[in-house]
């Protein structure tokens, strides 16, 4: 896989990943994480996260995403209990288990173009979930929690997560609000619409990175939530009166 920032930055369901080759860099709004070849992790659902490889180097990562529907059926079949899970980390560490690398190797015959052969998918997902729960029974409190995000401090959340390129609806959901309630509360907190505030906030950060830290526009626009360099440059010039490339030359 060519190093890139993955387009989807909202985690729909709990995700297991295994780094088969290279380095995977991750960011969750609070801190950065680095995973090397042979390392693995669990990313919890209803969070924002970004994955990227090292620029100019190849990497290969196996991702398996657990949807709630599958987990409910698994819990019913195995009569599994939802124990209490205390950690709040987005990237949840998995204790070392010799079965996990062997499991990933067992996927090879069924893994094509980023997906497991549909005829074997449910079996392999069930196998992995059994391994994870036997290794760490407390994961039951993570997997078997079907609740939605609760209402949280909007201002704090947005100031921490404005770099993520997700829809306003996603931000509303993750702060425990309907879209209309989110827009209303946002106006009260920032005296601005979410869309305008996000663009301005990202561009102000870009200005700082270019003018004070000497960053190249091409190296930062994706990290700041812009989909294309041209869109970033146009918005930057509209706000600051000059292109980001022009500012970087001063």
C-alpha cells in the first residue's frame, strides 16, 4: 500500500489492525502513536483517528472491523458477559499473544484486495474475537457495549479535534447531540457556524506551521483536514491575502 492518510477518519466499529510491513503512524486528537512491523492494536468505535505510513516507504496493514450486528450475534452464541472496561484510550493496547501473528498468517489464503473471502469472513472474525477475549477477558466490556456517545463539552472537543476531515453530522454525533442541537450549541460557544469556524481554525494553524515552523504547504494540508492542495491554497489566500507558498518564502 502506498503511504497515505486514510479517507475515513471516523471509526464506525471496533477495529483490529496488524502491521505486516513498515511503520504505521496514528493520531487520535490527543497524541500520536507509532506501530512497527509485527505490532498490533485495537481501535475503539465512535472515535476519530487518522492512520498514515511513512512518506516514501511501503507499508502493509491488515484491518478487521467489527460491526455491532456481528458482535451481538457472537455475544448471544457464546453467552459472553460484558465485563467492565476501565480504559478510555482510542488505541487500546493488546497484550502479547502468540496466537495473533499466527491468526494473521492464516488469513493470507482468504485475503484478497483488502478483504477476506466472504465465505470465510464470519468464521475468521469469530476466531479473532475468541482469541482477543481469551487473552483479555476485560475486552468484553469494550466489545459488548452498544451505547452511543454521551453529551460532552463541545468547545473542548472541537478545539482538540478540528483537524479531522469528517462531516458536521459526525461531530454532532460524537458530542452526543442532534445536528440541530450541535449547531445551536456551537453558535453559543463560538459565535460562528461550524463550517466557517473549522476552515478558519485549520488555516490559522497552517499559518503558524508555515510561518513559524517552516513547514511546506504540501506536507501539512492533509493533516489539517483539507482534501486537496488546491482547495487549501485557495482558502488560505482568501483569508490571508497570499498563497501558502508565498508566505513560506518570507
